[in-house]
C-alpha cells in the first residue's frame, strides 16, 4: 500500500466514529421528521403533500458534510491564528444586519439567493475559538479583575444579537463563557459572585426587553390565559399536548394530529421535538435524548484526554454549546422554559444552524484526532 494510502487509512481510523455516527443518526431522524412536519393539505387538490423542506435539508446536510471534512484536514491549531480575525469578521456581520431590510420583522439573516444566512449561528463557534485563544496559558483570569476581558468578548455579540432581536441564540453564549472559565481555572467564588450579581440585575435586564419578550416570560408562568394565546401560550400548550398524546410508543410517523393540522407552529424548526414526542412517543424521545447524551459524553471524553489547553477549551466549548441548545429547546417544548427561537442541533430545519453545528463537530473531532505534545508539567501553565 502506498504511503498516501496508509495516511488516508490512518486518518479515517483516528475519527471518533461513535461520535460521528450518533450525530449522523440524529440528522437522519431530523430529515424524517422534517418530512413528516412538512406535510400540508393542498387547498386546490385536497390532497396531502410534502413541501421542499426535506429536500433542502438533505442538500444542506451534504454541504455541511463537505465542510466538515474540510475542517478535519488541517490540525485544529490553525484556528488559534485565525480566532481574533474571525471574531472581528463575526462582529462586522452582526453589525451589518442592522443596515439590512427586516425579514419577518427581524434582522437576523442575509438573503443569499433563495437561502438565508444567519451569522449569529456561526458567532457561537467563533466565540468558542476566541475565548479558547484568550484563556490558554493565562493566569490573569484567576482574579476577579482578569475576568473583565472574557466577559466583554462575550457581551458584545450578545448585545448585538439581542438587538436583532434573537434572545434564544444569545442565551447560549453565557453557558459557553462560564464553562470555559471554569475549565481554564477561574476561581469558583468569582464565578458564583458574578452569577449572583447577574441574578440581582434581572429586574434591570427585564426592563430592557421588548414587550413581546416580556409577554413570553409572563406566558411561561401562566400560558392558559386567553391573552397569552398570541405570545407563545398557543405554541406551548399544543406542544405539551403533542408530546403527552404520544404516550409510550407514539401515534406513528406522519400520524400526529397536532402537527398534521398545524396546531404546533414552527414544527419543522423550533418545535420539532414535539413532533418526535407525538409520533414516536416516550420511547422515541428517550432514544433521541440518548443519542444526544452519547454526543456529549464522547465530546467530554475528548476534552478529558486532551492536555493541550486550546484544544481542551475548544472541546468543552463545543459540548457546552450543543448541550445548552438541546436543554433550552427541549425545555421550552415541554414548558420547562420560556419560548425562544432556538433550533434543536442537527435536527431542526435550517441551513445556517446545520452548517455551524457541523463546523463545531469537526473542530471537536479534530481535537480528538490530534494528540499534541505539551511540555508543561500541568495544564494551562
């Protein structure tokens, strides 16, 4: 066998196939349920038919896999040199949205032909790289004063994303920050003090929210009120009804009445978990969550086995990003959290979300594939 062939075989063997396999299975389930959720009754023919969403998701999946492979080729350390420039580009893209014409009454996307590009999805990955670059081999973040810079790096994109407005995506940034600070060695008492300060400032932050965002928080407490019907109550109640009606084994694929008759809005994006719950029941939901748990467990295993500081921080950041999105999305679907526009990773319909998630996955697997020698006697020294 040629040297090139041996190198290719070695490259393939170093991929974490358990992690990648779990993600691909989640993607396949996502396409299946996007197909189910896309079925609509034609007013002209009176027949049920699927929209183009499943086909478009497959196209985005193939494109994402191509980008995934491209990000596996070089060692992940190339991101250290590009982290700060990428951060600047990401902020410029977020700022540029405010010069665009609103789409669906918000400024979240750049129209590119027939597709929409959402920079905030990629800003999550960029922030992971930026914080990992800043926190590696540093000691100043172990003082309360030294935490100012990481918080500023995180709060700037958060404020721009909240202004779009997109509170759901912005919520993912803070768990990433705290996870990376904790792993990098920030003192627990400092992190606890910041959390307490944040909780005390909640009334001020609440006053800064838009009216519909305030209504969603109130609706979360009591969605049954008639006046809350148009601010999330309708979605939440029907979503919970869909999940509960699935029972143990579900109604069967494409047999869910809540999504079939459009009682659950955004059932192919933000509320796709409700479709899974209704059609596959408790067993299907547990199976899906088990796949996500496998992804998180494999990711944490990569982080634990990586001594190189930048790689470990990137791995922890990616796992935290994905776990936070799953927690928030599933939580709002079953009325454990307020309604926010946040997709379920690798499942929900949407090109930007899928592509950014696969870039993050590529970085995670790349860290596991490359065991870089560290000469320091302890990590982060």
